[in-house]
């Protein structure tokens, strides 16, 4: 399997946007933390999360076509680079419109961490300190009900993700906040003070 450095280079080759790169790092942190907790393959889970949206900038797939653009185009590139079918399955499964059933713990975890990581980042950025250290699970849960806030985040996916993991929503949120706090400097969420 390619290394994390290989995966990072591939991500950077296809993704110029710093915010999309940071999103990949955030999802990676949450997914790796779950792998550690569950005794799963941290490298496999981490690389899957790091690369789940690597093709998004080039092929955004506004039409949500199951076999065109993101993540379908990316899956072909990942195969060419020698990534595992388990990883590719999870990446295809994170987009409901692909019609790929989420069956493995990795599939469910990637899906559960994707939208939530984006939402937690938005919650941190509206804090006066711009710090993930000032974000609490209870306030995040309340913010999810505010449809005007972080409009791009699919709330149904956040709720469904926790449900698929079999973890109460607030516990899932708190777990992911902790994972993001561990890499706050790389995410630009360590605070402005």
C-alpha cells in the first residue's frame, strides 16, 4: 500500500484549495482516532479519510451522478496507484448517490466523520478565538438545528453517521472534537491568541 507521504502528494496534486486539504486532515484525524479506539488498521483508515475527497476539486459532481466525477473518477486513479479495494469501497460509499452500500466499520466511520468534521471546523471558526479548544459537544448539537449556519453541511448525514456507528450523537461529536484538538495547529484551529 502507498505511504501517507504518497497519499498527501496525491491529495495535493489534485487539490489546490487549502480549506479542502484541511478538511481531508480533519476527517483523517477523526477516522484515525476511531481506528485506534476500535483496534483497526490506523494507516488504512487514515489514508482512506485523507483521500476521500481528493478528486472533488477537479470533478465536483453537482449532478450527483453515480459513475461520473467525484468520487468515481478518484476511484479509478486510486486503483492505478495501488490502493486497496477496501479503501476504494469506503470512499465510494461515503457518497450516498454512488449507491455503494456501507458494510464495513471503515465504511461507516468515514461516512460518520466526513460531514461532522466540516461542521466542527465551522463551529470553531465562528468562535472569537477561532479555536477547536473552545468548541463543546452540547453547543455543536444545538448548532446543528440552525439551518442557516454552515448550510453546506448535510445534517441528515451527520445524524445518520452517528446512527450507523451505533454511537449517541453527542458522544460522536465529543470524540471527533478531541481528535481535531490533537491536530489543531495543522487545521489552523489552535486559536488566534
